[in-house]
């Protein structure tokens, strides 16, 4: 019993968060592979386009709900924390209503012939899947804030097992199609939410402990603080989503859904690098801030140069392996039909060189608290996408799509480097390290 108790205590700490992320990341990787092989590149392209709708609402949800939630939670008195989370939980009801209404309109527009085939799946995923997905995402993050990890871990594991079992049964009966996948996935999410039910119920009941007058006051405070915290984050999320997906959407419109499917295949293979990037997110910014605080700007700059080179060599080696083995890796994961898109994987390896450089640049920019440059970088990238997306994709087809993605990333990198250059020039003009360097 003691060993079981130790295991449960570890799962309710950082180990549990890592385990939950492994379940999600590993499950998503396997899921994309199974869908690409089972649906075929055309239907998988429809799935990739529909999934962009999920990423869109998720980016807004993170910017307006979960990111400020983590910031505010630790600053609140213990007596107010659960009520704060409860107000956020109640806020998901109008969010779900908007998603259901918007998804139903898209679905109806496709049925009567006003919208293309992909809108059928986008409508389904917006009206049915997205509300369940966002509620489960909130329940997970609220549990993490309260250091209750075991329940979301069990919920995610159950969702994944049910999903894989259902897909396997569909594949065995030759009944695997996108509508069935989306409905079964929604059912699996609902089962996972059943595990999270007690947590959600207690959060929804928490604000009721306050008198009605104070309850309304609490709700106004919660939403006002989230708005003031998130208004720039929401703008950045919109720009980031658009700059990253405009060329993919245009490619699907001009070249067909198979183009979106090919890009999603490449993204999933390059997802191996995300493990490294997520690890860097937990290491580099913290150490960089300590170097700046303890030893000043020169030590910070040297640290970032050394770490950028060190992890750049690791990233480069991984990208080289993926580029050299693009054909066998693609064939092994997605079948012979997908090998024709192996060259897209190679181009994505080039793209991720700039993604890595931009990631390290943003770490440095955030450490120097010049985050406005991140916003303007995405704004410039989005502006380029608006102007160039149609002529590049129409004129150069798939090559234009990939070139647009690379140029968009280069713009983001250039703005970040310019911000770092200006920060370095200003500090270099100082005769000595000042108190500002240690604040």
C-alpha cells in the first residue's frame, strides 16, 4: 500500500503532468497516422482542414481563459480560487452555444449547396466536437492549477483508449469515414468528461457559496481582469493562427484537400522536434532570466548564444535524419500512397530550421520583456500572407504554398532579431550595468 500511495503522490505532481502530456502527444501522433492510412489522402485532407477550426477556437480559448487563469490563480486568496475557476466554468456555456450555432450554420450551408464539401466536416467539428474539447481542456487545466493530476490523466487515457478501439472497429468493418470518426471522437470526449464530472460539478457549485450580489460582483471582476490581461494575447493568437494557416487553406482551395493532408503528414512527422522545443520552453527562459538578473546583459547574451548553438546542433541533426529518411519514414507511417509527398517533409525540415531560430529568438525577447515585437512580428507575417497567398499558390502550386510558409517564418524571425539588436544597442551604450539590468 505504501508503494501505491507513493505512486499516486507522484502522479499528482510534476510527473503526472508529464505523463498526461505524453498520453496526449503520443495519442495524437498515433491518431494522425491511423487516420491518414485509413481515410486516404483526400479525406484526410478534409480532416486536416476541419482540425484547423479546432486549433482556431483552442488558440482563443488559451489566450482568454487558460493562460490568464494560471497567472491569476497563484495570486488569489485560497478562499477565492475555486469561485474564480467556477466563474470560468460557467462561461463555457455561452461559448458552447456560439460554437453550436456557428457550426450548425456551416453544416446547413453545405447541405443546401452554398458551401463546399469541407464545410460539412468543419460544421460538425465546430458544433459537436469543439464544445466538448474546450470543456475537457478547461477541466484539465483547472485540475493542474489545483495540483489534482490523477483525474485528468485517467480521463485522457480513457478518451484515447475508446477512440483507438472505435477506429479499430471501424477499420475492421471497412466503415472508417470522417463523419463517423468525428462522432465517435466526440463520444470518447464525453466519456472522458464523465471522469471529470465531479471536478466540474464542484467548480460550478463554488460561486453559489457567495451571496447573489457578491456573485455578480465576482463574475464582473473575473471577466474584466481576463479581458485586460488577454486583449493583446487574443490579437496575437488570431495573427499567429492566420499567418500559419493562410497558405494551407489557400492550397486546399486551389490544389484540393490532398494538399492540406500532405502538409498535415509533414507536420506530424516533424512533431518529433516539438518534444525538444517543449523541453527548451521549460529550461532556456528560466536560465536566461537568471543570467540577466544575476550577471547582467553580457552574460545573458553569451548564455543565449551558447544555448542556441548547442540545441541548434541537436535540432539540425534530428532534421537531417528526417530529411534523409523522408521516403522510408513516410512509407512506414502512412503507406505507399503518401510517399509522393515525402519531398514536402524535406521542405518542412528546412522550414523548421527557421522555426527553431524564431523560437530561441522569442525566448530572448520575452526575457528582455519586449513582447510587443512578437505581436508586430505576427502582424507583419499575417500582412504578407494576405497579400501574397493567392498569387503564390495559384502561380507555383504546392511549391508556392511551402515557400509562403518559409517566408512567413522568416518575417517573424527578422522582427525578433531586430528587437534583440535594438535592445543590445541600447544596453551597449550604457557605461556600466545599471540597476535596470537586474530588475
